[in-house]
């Protein structure tokens, strides 16, 4: 399993990229949908990422904190990077 801090960080980065890309893809897919659909996908993605984080920490519950904390921090930071870059509705045009 995860036996070092370096492996914990790399695993957290990989999981964060996977979850961030999945969330970004689903939001881009529903960008031109009605508001109720977009916001339900947004809320569902937020809930999914929270459940994934809790499940990951639960899966690592027998590990030392020196493994759990770097995994969780790297997972959260990478997902945040995917959310920090805005999704443009009309390409490079600004929304009115």
C-alpha cells in the first residue's frame, strides 16, 4: 500500500487529477444546459469529491498521520487547481 510520504503525495496527486478532470468534464458538458441541471451537477460533484475524500481517509485509517495528511492535502490542492481556472461559456468571448 502507501509506505512513504512521497508515495502518499503521488497517490493524492493522481487521485486529485482524476477527480478534478472528471468534475471539470462534467461541468463543461452541462455548461449550456438549464441552470437547474448545471447546479445539480455542480452540487453532485461537490458531494462526490467530499465522499471520495472521506472514503480515502477511511481507507487509510490504519496508516500513520504522516501518510494521511500529505495524501489528503495533495488531493485537495490538485482538485482546487482544476476549480480555480474558470470554464468559459463562449470560448474567449466574455459573457454579457
